[in-house]
């Protein structure tokens, strides 16, 4: 069972804090990610729970970015206890039977279980160093490194380009300053 898409949900929740500012913005986020049924059912309790979850997930990524694997595992284990996994066999949209994680219950519970289980799967299968925080200043977005050589350092191509341009300009300024 590939849980990478669930781990990507965790990245989305951490990086899109503005989408947790109101029920309308949360509904829009859920619809954007194809969770239209959840968008229709979301309520204030879900919003509050997802805001809290966002902070906890951000802590997981922060610990991973500093190389503190023990803290990553401790945080994830705590979240797994609070959000137990209930797998379900599902068949929809013409797809073959496949596994889903908690489709019932509150919207926040389903998103929490998916996010936490996805991150736990990545950490146990690929390593905690696959989670990180963007190294482009001033960005603090989380990312999931699915590259074959574990080389990702930025949340997006935009941040990578911005960091590379800034480094180039710094080298040029240094070179120009040294030549005078």
C-alpha cells in the first residue's frame, strides 16, 4: 500500500495555513484536493482540530530538518496513538479494490489519520531525512523528498531558482568586491 499521497496531504496541511483560516477556505482546499464529500461535511470542530494538527505536523518536519530522527519518531508515535488507523477496502471511480484509511467519522479525523500514517510510512520505509523544511530564505514550507538520490532541499522549483539566483548574485558581489 503506497501511502505517499497521504504524506503529501500532511505537507499540504503544513504549508497551506491560510486555508485553515476559515471554514470557507478549508472547504475550498478540500474541494481542490478532490475531497468534495468532506468539504460538504466539514464544521468548526474540524477546523479547530486541523489547526492543532497542522502545528503538530509542522513540528515533525522541523525535527526532521534538524536531523532529530528520535524526535520525529516520538512525535509520530504520539500522533498515531491519538489518531488510530482504521483501514478500509474501497472500490470507486472504476478503480480496482484498494486500501483507504478511515473514510468515516469526522473530517478532521480522516485527514489526521491519513497525514500521520502517510508520514509514518515514509519515515519507516524511506527514512526521516525524506522530510524537510525549505532551505530558501525566508520560506519555511515543508517538503517530502521522493527523489532517488535524497537531494531535495527546497519546497518548489520557485524556491530553488530564487536560492540559486541569490547565491549567484552573492558570488558576483564578492568577486566584484575582491577585485577593487
